[in-house]
């Protein structure tokens, strides 16, 4: 579904990503792990076109996406859930969802408001509330639901557990597993290893803009040296 080969991304003159490579197969949930400032968000933004890599290759669903603008990448079926959430605070939950509506990009599931309210019952209860009246966890749910209204083949989740209560983190994990069961492909940028373990098949670890580890979650669990070196706070 997604193949990234040796991308190098910059902010101005600062070289942030150094020959970063990863791949995600259709139907997988893959975690991109690392501490704050390791390069996770820059990687996610490079994949969706918000940061343009200066070199390297990004292939999404058979398409060369490295030089495409974000809106064209989205039309291919790649959804993006930013860490900042960026909901419309002065629109209702229903209106936020309608903003994200797009026809399916392939043969995958077509998400509707009703099916999303089944997935996120908290949002169903607050469908008439303004986005600004929601809790942080509810806003995160709304951002994911709005992205799903675009009927993507794959979504990029940037730090989905950041700043939300532990009970909501557990609910978020359940939701991601439900999405996986529908066949959706997911790449998660995350520093919360516990959360990543709940949902992911495989993991990459990035440090100082370079990939340091690639393997299964089980292998990472069995490797305390790697966890201590790259993930311990």
C-alpha cells in the first residue's frame, strides 16, 4: 500500500530526515515510534505532501506520490489525522463531518455519518454540539471521523494518544482495531509504546531523523536494549 525509500526532508536549511525508508502492507497497522523531536511528524507530513522531500521515493497504492501536492495525494485515498486536530470549533459535529465527505476512492468500505456514529457513540450523543464544546478526546475522535468521511484506503495518525485521558486512550485503541477489521490500513506516529502495542502489527523507531529499528511488536517487546536506547524518557 505504501512504500517509502530513502527520503530526505528539510525545514529551510535544516536536514531533518536522513534516508528514511519504511513500508506498510494493505490491512496492516504499523507504528512509527520515537521520542519528541525524533522526526515522526516530519515523516508523516512528508508522506501527505505538507513537507516535500528533496530526494527519495514515495509510492502509494502504485502511484508516485513524492512530488504530488497534498490534495492529489488525498484523492488517491490517503487520509491524514494531524496531531493538532484542527477541527472547525464553530461548526457542529455533524457539520464537521460533512466538510470531510468524499466519495470512495476504491472498492473499500463507504463510511457514512450513521456508521461513524456507531464507531464513535460519544460523537453521536453530541452531534449538535459545536466542535469547540468537545473534550480533547472527543475532538480527536471527531478528527478521525472527519478523515474517514473521505473514505480513504489508508490513514496517517499523528500522535493520536497525545494529551487525552488514559480511559480515552484505551477506547482509541479499540477503535483503531475496529478500523483494521474493516480492512483499513493505518500508519501511526506515536511515542506511547503501550498504545502502539495494543494496535500495531509492526513498528519502526526513528531517532534524530534516521530509522534505527524495524520489526514486529513482539520482537520489540523482547528487546529491552532497543527500547531503553530509543524510547525511554
